[in-house]
């Protein structure tokens, strides 16, 4: 709430929203969007929306085989990332791979892949003007509909709505060569 020079908020998250509103008022929307992106939060948070957080699970992996496989997964999101394919990359049986991955990463391999694909798509939506169908293919979703369902499941928001909220000021000016 703003009353003249006095601003108030009702809690911690509302205080973060207030701080971003003040940045936007003083420095403009592009700066506020950059700050929100850096802090991994909405510029204007819609009610009931799940919050977006970074994915740091890979750093906690103890096994160098699993660490290498995670790096491989992140570089090959557009490929077949079944448990069989990931286990083969790690030179482990599917059962051992699934068990050890879940123990060390705190999520199943399939969940890790789903989250990684959504994160990659989020970055492309924020930083490029690529069509949603192209982003879906590059991130391993296969179709824009599959990506839409994943976004709704993971973030509670559609890819186009996400892009509207987080798009860079001039996404079409970014080089397509820096896409990967």
C-alpha cells in the first residue's frame, strides 16, 4: 500500500514485491525485470502462483559418474532421456542408477529431466523471440502442447504467460547463435 511517501507491506514476500515495485518506479521496468530475474522472482507476482527457484541438486551429487551424467543430460535435453539412456551413459544398471540418483539428487531421474527441461525453456522464453514450438523441440518436449502441460504442472503458468511476464525488453535482438 502506498500513501504519499509512505509504503507498507504485509509480510516478507509482500515486502519483496514492494521492493521490486519501488525499483520499477525509480529505475523503470527493464531494470526491475532484470532484478526480478536475478532474484528468481516475479516482477508482479500473481496470486496463487508457485514460486520459481534455481535447481542446485546436481551440485550435491557425490558420484563423479552421476555428476558427469547430469552434465550430459543438461547438454542433451532435446534427446532421448529415458532412465535406460541415462543409466547407459553412467555405465550402470537402470535399477542402480535410479536408486543412486534419487538418493544423491533428492529427486528421481525423470523428475530431474522434467525440471531441467522446464528451466531451459524458461531461459529461452525470457531471452529469445523464438516461437514456442521451436523452444519446445530444442528443450526436448516434442511439441508445444507437451511443454504447455509441463509448465502448468511445474509452474502453474503457461509458456506464453511466462514469456509475457519475464521476457527481456528486446528478445528478438538477441543472437540466435547464442541460443544453446
